[in-house]
């Protein structure tokens, strides 16, 4: 069912919930009602209706850009807690100002959905801080049957403690095989990046990982912490890591390289490190790490707008020369220092 930008409001959303409550045999439901001026009362009414749909196994709920707030998000969480047979859930509640209390309420509800195997959670632009992100992480920790998770939290303020809380939750999701985590522009810093790395280290069954941490004030310590975590993900075959526009220098880049040396099953790697502070030593360290990834077949490496000179470019090249199984390579080194040498 789809009804967007129709101003159904609280009364309409509650009416939908009352109707759904009668559909006790529903197993598959898609409900797209974004941009409808739905507030807390309407979202809670929807949650109450969903609570009666105990046979739901597949649910897509998109209430993007409404006004549900923390109370509405918690009401939805309470409803989802009763949907114990859910195995596939896609929930988009971006730009609803749910805050910490709402994110924690959602986490509490998801904690009861123990049969979830596939979860997509879109929470962009919701004024979520450390407390809310940690509460969400605590909820995810109970979803031990999750195999596929997509979590989008762009443009919140989860900070270091929130990122670490998410990492702690993910550490309990030991059956995860596919993870997409987009938490760019959240000021997580070194502590948060390291906390995420520690959590990922426990996800030993991961085969596909996409991690977007762009613009998060991450320095050398955080990048090295991420590298240490990735080193434990020995079953990774596909990795996309976006840490552009941070403050990573030589030590951090080398730390990432050291971590990648342990990911011996990697076949596809996309590494975005533009606009950091990586010099010759860091580029060479990355090259040394990639040299050990002997099963790489596809590599995208973006290192533009750093401080790499001729020595670093040569070190990187020496490492790539050891990747004898590479069939596709995209290497971007725009506006680095070696240009000044005419190379």
C-alpha cells in the first residue's frame, strides 16, 4: 500500500493501524506513507495495529519525513516487539526527529524480534546522539539470527560513545555475513572508529562489508583501530571502506595496511582515502599490506588530495606488483606531491 504526501495525519495513520489489526493472517506487508504529517499519536497507532499482525514475516514500512518524534518511534518499537515471526524488516523513518529516546525505543522493540535474518534500518537526520545509538546497539545485540544488516545513520550526532555502543552490539551478531554501515558525518573520532573496529573483530563470519565513515574526525589511532578489527574478519571477500575527509596520516594508513594483510580471502576491495594527510610512509605501508592480499581480483584505491610524493608512489607500486591475480585496477592519485616531480 502506498499513500504519500496526502496529509493523512494522525487520524489516518491510526485508522490504518486499526484496520491492519484485523488482518491477523498477514504474512507480507508493504506500507509506504512518507510525507503525510504523521505525528507521535499516528505512529503509535500504527504500532498498535502491527502488534496484532503476529504472523508477519516480511514487512516494509516507510514513514520518511513525518513528525513522529521519540514517542512515535518508541510506539512503533513496542508494536514490532510483538511481531516475533518477522524474518525480513525494512524500516525507513529518516527525518522524524526521533532523538535518543526514540532510537532506544526502537532498539528495545527490535530486541524482541529474535527471528530477524534481514534488517534494513534508515535513520538519517534524526538528532540521535550517543545514548540513542548505544540503545540501538543493545537491541541489535539480541538479534542473534541476523545475517544481513543495512544501517544508515547519516547526519546524526552519535559521537564516539555512540559508535562504540553500536560496535558492542554488532559484536554479538555473530551470524552476520553481509553488513552495510553508513554513519558518515557523525563526529565519531578515533575512539568511535576503534570501538567499531573492536565490534567488527567479533563478526568472524562476515563475507561482505561496506563501511562509510566519511567526515568523522578520524585520525591515525582510529584508522589503526579499524585495521586491527578488520584483521580478524578473515572470511571477508568483499570490502568497501570509505574514510575520506578525515585526518588520517602515515601511521593510520600503515595500520590499515597491516590489518588488510590478514584478510587473505579478499577478492574485491574498494578503499577511499581521499583528503586525508597520508604521505610517503603511509602510501608505502598500504602497498605492503596490499601485497599480502594475493587473492585480490578487483581493486579501487582512491588516494587523491593527500601528501604522497615519488617515494610513496613507488612504494605503493611495489606492493601492487605482488597482487598477481588482479584483473581490474582503478588507482586515483590526483593532486599529490609527486606531480611536482613531473612523474
